[in-house]
C-alpha cells in the first residue's frame, strides 16, 4: 500500500520539507528548501518551520501527522540541548512548534532520521536491527529495531559520540566530559589531531591525500583514527550486536573506513569473528527529510 507522508529536516543552514510517496520504494512528490536564517532568532525559526508545515499540509491534507527531524537532543523536561542551531538550546521547541500548527508532530533527532531512512530503504533494508552512524562535524547515531526508531528513556539512544573513548582531561568535550568519541572520529576532531602533530589545520580529504603521499604526521593521524574507529564501534557492536551498521555523514566517504577501519573493529570485538556488515549509506543527502517523514509511518504497514 502506498501512502503520502510529510517530513521536515531542520539543518543549521537550511530547512527542508518534502512530501514523499512510500510503499515498496519511495518517491519525492515535492520538496521545498529555505534558508534557516538562524540570525533571525528563535521565534523566527519557529515561524519558518510552521509555515513550511502549513504549506505541505495544504498540498497534502490527508496526512495523520508530520515528522520533524531536528539537531541535538532534548532534556527530560523537553528542552533542546546540544543543537548546532544554537538558539534552539534551552527552549521547548517541540512543544512550541506543536502549538503553532494544526497537525500532530512526531520528532526525532537527525541521526535517528538518517538511521530510519537507511533501515527502511537504504543500506540497512531487510535487517531487523540497524545501527546508523553519523560522522561529520559531530558524531551521532540511531538505533532502529523492526522499522522503529528507539528514542530511549532519556532520548539518548545511539549517542555513541559521547561515550568516553580516552578518559583524559587533555581532551575536553563541549558536553562537559573529557575524551568523548566525537573528539576522535568527527571531521573537526581528526583535523585537530592532525594539527596537534603538524601545527597545520587541514580538512580530512587533504589529510588523506597527504597520507597517500607519505607525510609522516598524516600517516600517524590516519592510523590513530582507524584504531579509534575500531575501538569505538566495537564497543557499540559488543552491546547492541546489530544486523548491520550504516555509516553516514561527510567522514563516511573515506574509503579506508571500510577495509582498515573494519579490520580494527574486528580486532577489538568481543568475538573471534566480525560478521556485522559495515556499509556506506545509500540514500545520501535525502536521508534526513525521508527519515523524518518515515517517523509518521507505523512499522508493519509496509
Ligand atoms: Zn562529549
């Protein structure tokens, strides 16, 4: 059975809305993109998102709900925290947005939306338990079981980026702890590790080029990164033992993750054999808005 869903993806620089037709596959019926205009402040963003929702519901009024993927997480009281759209932090965005529109809203963070899209239609399709990983400017993750996102009691399910990899005060994290995985596996984190060796800050693709050219600092930096990736992801697999891990975000384009990185995961795993496929994402940039829409599609109806 096909049905039409509406999803909203709130990025730091753009807001995207889509009406998507889903069934065996998916097809975008219409998409809208506007700039987030963070500088306009909290109420301005609220109005922009509410207007996008109203436009989509006007076009497709039969939906039961609208899915919204947003940055950061929420505290137990419902306040946003750790969002890169910083004016949302500390605000009850979910409740405030719901008050502005006449359709029920379903929220999840962007990593959960990515994981859901890849689980339903991407690299995790057919797998009951999917761990979706985002490695980009930050490191996040989402767990999908039988087609449903697990939010968790504290809404932190899948947040492996802030598990502590190297407990050492030399590595302070913005979350208030030290030595978090994100500091070693995010794009900026890897760039910082290179800069500490070489005194020069480069983006990850340039570090990889230098590594291929034999630059000693780059070779050491990539070796360390692969090792850290293996340690961190093996911890996740030890606990969750998912059927597949899907990697997304800009850092996931580094092909060394899929051979050298996977070898390191196998080395640190509490099992003599790594059977878990570790795959690159398939859906790409559309996963956020597609996953948001899929939040409103109950499992078992596909
Ligand atoms: Zn942290």
